[in-house]
């Protein structure tokens, strides 16, 4: 079912993407859409105030294992997106997904397969996947 949804989404993007078919246009639009996601979150903090960012250096015990870090690191976000900000962030994330799917279409890649591969990699490597 989920693969069908991703496939349908990619097909719909392919059907409706007309003006920006060039890979360069798609890459630029994807980057722009990601910037708009960042801007929507920034406005939720600075204009609306429904969420706050209290960023400080992550504090965790020096002897903590990678698995234990999850209990000590923070997102630095407090509060919840209000209905309006949630709607805006969701819309901008949707636009970003649109151009991500368009980029997949350009290179004949299947978005669901990419998600599945990433899920398998995460499952196999666990917390060590992103160890720096």
C-alpha cells in the first residue's frame, strides 16, 4: 500500500510538472523549497512564537554509549506548532517532497525504493549509521 502511494505521488508529480522539467530547474526548486521550510520554521519561532529554540551545547556524560546519547541530547525546541504554523510547515514540506519526487523522476529513480533502502540501512546499522 505504501509503495503504491509513493508511486502514485511520483506519477502525479510527473504529470503536473510542466515548466520546470530541466534537472537544473528541479534542483534549484528543491533547494528553494527547502529554504522555504527553514523560513516557515523560523517564522514560527520569530513571528508567531508558538515554538521556541533554546540552543546550547549538547550536554551528555563523557562515558555515554551511542545508544545512551538518545537520552541526553535535545532538539532545542520547546512548544508546539500552532495550527497556522503547522499548516504552513506542512505545505512547505509538501512542496519539497514534490521537487524531490521530480528529481527522482528525472533520473528514473523510485522514491519508495530509496526510502526502503534507507530504512534497511538504518535497521542494519542502527545508531552507528550516523556516528561521526
